[in-house]
C-alpha cells in the first residue's frame, strides 16, 4: 500500500483569460524525491503556489490532502506551520543580514519579549552543519556565493521543521560542482525522512535523483513515471514534455569551412578595483568567421566578467594587460556603443535585468540597439520600424499576438528570442551569447540553437558562454574551458567529452 | 487586450477600453469633475472666459516646469531645485532689464542660457560624479534660493516696466483687423488645430490598418474625434469671445509640440524611455546613458529659466519669494499626468492635463477664497490619491 504524504486532486486554477491549471492531479509518496517537469508555462510554479497557500483556499478548485487530512491553507504561514516549505528560484535571503538572522527570520526564537540571540546562533550552527556548510553563522549572506546561499535557504527550511520541501529550480543558478553538492544533500535529507518536490529543467539531474517524475503540459498532468519500477531516460521525459519525439536536442550544422580569425584576445588581463585583485589572467582566445566557440566553465570562473571587460567595460575593471583584435584591427572599447559600432555584440545572461526593457513592447526592444539605421538625423522612420520588427517576429517565431505586446508578458523563451532579434538587427560580426538558453524550455532551446546555426552559416562568429556541459559539447565547434579567471583547456568538438572538459573546469 | 471590431460589439469595446485605459480616462474625468465643481461653487465664475484666460496664464510656468520634469522622472531622477532656479533666473532677468537696461529680447535667451549652465552643473554632479539627483538638486534648492536673495538684496522687489516682457504672461495674440467683435485669428487657429488633429488621427488609423494592428471600431473612433473637436472649439470660442489666445498658451504650445515630437518620434526619445525602463539594458544596447541624462538635466534647468521668465512676467516684478513650492506643483503635475513612479513611462501631453488638474484646483480654490493652508492639504490629498490609483492600476495590468 502506498503511503502518500500529499495528494492534490483535480486542481484547477484560472487567471483572467488563462486556465493555468486544468484538473491536475499530483500525488507524492512519503519520503521520496519527486521531480516536477514541464515546459515554461506548463503550470509547475502555479501548482506549487496553490500547495503552499500563495493562492489561498477558495481561489482554486479541487482539494489538497496532506498527511491524510484535507487542508485549506490560506497563507504561506499556514502551510509552513504544517511543515510544507517552498524555496523559490530567486532566493529570499536578505544580503545585509547575517546567516543566523536569515535562518530564523520570521520565526525568531524568543525569550519572553525579546529575541534570544544566543540560542539562535547555537541552533543556526546546527542547521548549517546539517546542510554541510562549514561557515561562521555570523557572516553576512552577501559574502556567500549563490551555491552556499542556496544551502542557507535549506538550513532555513530545516529550522522550520520541514516535512515536505519544495525546491523551484534549485540548480538553475548553480554550477556543476555546487549542483552536485545540493543533489547529494537532497538525497541525505530524504534519508532523514524529508520528502522533497523539485522543479527542474535539467533532465540529467532529474534522471539521476528522482524517485518519481510527474510531467505537466499546458496546465494538465501528462503522466507520472515511477523511476524505480522502470528506467526512465531523458528522451522519455522530453517526449512527454513536448508531446513529440525530439531526435536531436542539438540541431546539426552542415560541415562548413571557417573563415579567417575575426576576433582575438591576447594575454588579456583584468583587475577588479573593488576586490583589489586580478580576476582574469592572460586570456588567449580567438574565434573564426562562421565558427561557434564555446566558453565553458563553472559559475564564478570569470566568463561573464571576461565578456563585460571586452564589451565596453561597463563594470569599470582595470584592464592591466593584453590586446584585443576585431576583424584584424587592434581595439579597446570604452563603451558598449564603441563595441557595437565596431561589430561586436553581447547578449546578456540576465535578460530581465540587463537585456530587455520589460515595460516596453517587442517593437521597441527589437530596434533599440540600432535606431541609427532607422533614422536620418533624429526622426525615426516608424513604418520601416514596424516592418523590421514584424519580419523578425515572423522569421524567428516570436509567439505573441503582435509586435505591440509588452515584453514582460512573454515567456522566457520568447523574451530570449526578442533579445536575439535585437542583436540580429544590429548584425554584428562577432556575437557573444551569455547563457543563451538559461531557464527556457526544450522547444524554445531547439529554436535558439537552430537560429545560432543560421547565423554562423551567414558568416557570423559566435562565442557561447555556457555552464551547461551538454550544451557546450553539443553546439560548439571548438571549446575553451575556464576556471578561476584563466583558460585551462581548449578542445575541438570531436576531442571534447564530459570528463576531460569537467576536469579542466575544476582545475585551479 | 485585443479589441477586434469584427467580433465584439461596441458596448463590449467601450467596456474593454475603459478597463485598459482607466488610468488615462480617470485623469480627464477628474479634470472635468473639478471644473464642474468649481463652476458650481463660484456660480459660473470659474468657467468664464476671463477666468479661463487667467487660469492659462497661471498654469503656464507650471506646465513648462512639468514638461521638463516629465523627462527627469521618466529617467528615474528628480529635480527639486527647479523652483529656485526659476526664481533666480527671473530675478536675473529683472536686474538685467532694469539695472543694465538691456532689451528683453536679449535678456530672455541669455537667461535661458544661464539655465542651461545650471543644468550642466547639476547634470555633471549626477552623471559624472555620481551624486544622487535627489541630493544634487536638494543642494541646488539651497544654493539658488540663496542666490535669488543675493540678487535682490540691494533692490528688494523689482518692478519691471518692459511692456514686451510683461505681455508674455499677460498679453494676448493680436487679431486680424477685420473690425469684428469676435477674435478672428483665435478662431482660425482653433479651426486649423481641429483639422490637423483629425488629419493626423486618420493617418495613424490608416497606418495601423495597413499593418493589421488592432484599431478602435469606427463609431468609437468617430466619437473620439467629435469629442476632441468639440473640446478644442469650445475653449477657442470661449477665448475668442474674450481677448483671444494668451501668449502663455503659445509658449506652452510650442514647448509641448517640441517635447512631444522628441519623445515619440526621435532616437533621443526612445533612449529616454529605454534608460527609464531598464538602465543597464540601455547601456548594453549602446546607449550613452550619461549623455542622455545630462541632456535631460540641461533641458530641465533651461525650462526652469523659461518658467522663471514667465512667472516674473506674470507678476510684472521679481520678488525674493518667487519659486517657493514650484517643484511640488511640477512633480505633482507629472505624476497626476501618469508618469510611472517606477520610471520608464510618461507623456508630456498627459502631463499638461495633470498641470490643468493641479492649477484648476489652485485657481478654483482661490476664487472660492479658500485659505492657502487648506489648499496645500487638498492638493496633497489629490496628488497622493492619483499616485495610489496609478500604482494599483499598473500592478493589476501585469
């Protein structure tokens, strides 16, 4: 007989105009690791918000049976009292407070009317020990890396006596090493009796860790796969997620010749004046016309810093040495504007924070980086602008009712396509893509890869920064590996495999 | 929100329009309600041609400040110094005309140039040195208040004799001498404005049809045109029966047309919205963020100088108290006119409506003889309600 800790039966949730969840059933066995997968917009997060009381009882249909009793959570506090704790993708820690203040934030240990800080610190130390984080609980959260912050979040959950832990894409922002650590921790928690629901896009992690996998698509449950009974592969999951077979995650490029070197860095050395130390050491890389060069490395290896220091140096690093050549000409850019003019473009990893103007529409975002070509003098040729935005929308399949749609209402994949449209309109010689497929679903990923292939076919050079190993291996013609601010390896596509790349990525 | 005239009835379309544009409509509704209220309370005195001319002259300098402020607020900055910059520049113009006997037609551009320099100084602090705009301009408030007092230290209030200068905020455009009782040129300008408005609306509509964008249905479109034409002609008739269009309206109109064109049709306008919406994204898109911000501060202070000229002309004198509280009216106008508190959104045309709301309140309450202290309280309450309403409707729109 199966012992279910949680049964969500025929849950339906409607937003104005959209049916986000349609009769979803979701059952979790006690003590298992249950992965919830689905494309963006499939309803995973909504389902978890229903469970945790963000959408209170009465705003949805259906019932929730937790620990054998029908529950009607009205707030997050309600669900937490019952041991259901959710950790969001965007961490909810307060950077300027210490670890122990964060861990007991909202459920402070009281002695009479005041907070018992001694007890708080002692307990925090114990919680941190449970998550294998060996740091002083008095340091501030902002001094920890993302991976460690994630662990603090889990420590916070443990301090609330968690029975059912929900993790929303916990490894999305983590590099391989931290991810592995986190997954190991989740397994240990399972042994201690904590049931865990994990939302993730990383299929490899899922197949490695899941006891059960539930697939959602378009607000409905597609299936629940029991991984202990039958072996489940990544392609099984993908099939259910997208509703069709996906033969190739990475579209093949026809073999083509590369042109001359279009971009090259020689002994590029950079110092961060705030940290007061060298962060990039003698970087030597190059990319040819028509080539996709991967820049793989763990988070914190210095890849984004490298890109920003090249692309007009907005972060005001000190470039202490080295030379940069673009199309054979020695260059040193003083602003992104300079760089763009010379034919270099950078697509940020942080599309919401640094890429798009979310409150404006697709048209605005498509043309903002290249308004020069739409004006003679100052006035914008609006007809031409509309034509161009429409062309891009159709050509790269941005799914929206019209180019007047506000970008903030688009899904992650479509937002990413708008970012790409913006830079395709600029038409640079060298394009740096920073984590081009982070947080977007399998279908949109495939479209973006296809697009990259088309761009290089036309002679563009692409530098692709990625922390996803399969992506780096699947898409690159050549691959640089970075670790701690230095290039530690260079591989041709056919030489590279997960082992030798990973070995270089963790080399110090 | 799609409005498709083939599928939905007119009733539904109007409801949908109300829902999606409630923010903007609220502003007009509020203005009309305020006007009706004061007309009722003053037994028709408020809506008389004489008072409307008066209202326009009173609102002129605030409208000028508010338009500059719109840019600054879209960029997520603020300028608190505009009041005393205006006061100071007004005093300087008075000194130049009375003490040095320089012609007003040289003085006005000169004073605007001084405003530009002030903008350069404040813009430099904000963009190059990195002092937050709030602090920079708060310091500016102190500095220019002091400079205003210093300028008028020896003379006290200066009475300005220059007729041309004083006409700027008290005079009316001349008429074509046909010997008619009504102001013909005013009517002519009104008619041209209506024709131009209709022509440009039709052009926009045709263009949208061409690109298969959603349009309002014909009845809605026509009633909108009719409504706007009626309003314009009504005001024009009112003014034509009195002394015609005030010069203030001409000045404000010119600045409005320039700023509206700049924000909607030019690269610079796009850059301003881009920076306001997401500064980092704008910079990484190759926009010169500092340059644009600098320009906005220069435009703000230059407009403040112009506002100072208008205010001084209105009073026909320069006083040491000029400038007190101008920034409040200007900021309130922009926010009531729909500039987003979080930046990135706003239109100068709506800001003018916001100015009319604020200045109608002032004018109406003055007519009713309401004590100035109560006036502040009332204006404050209206302001905070407008912004609260704005924030709520925007967060729902997500």
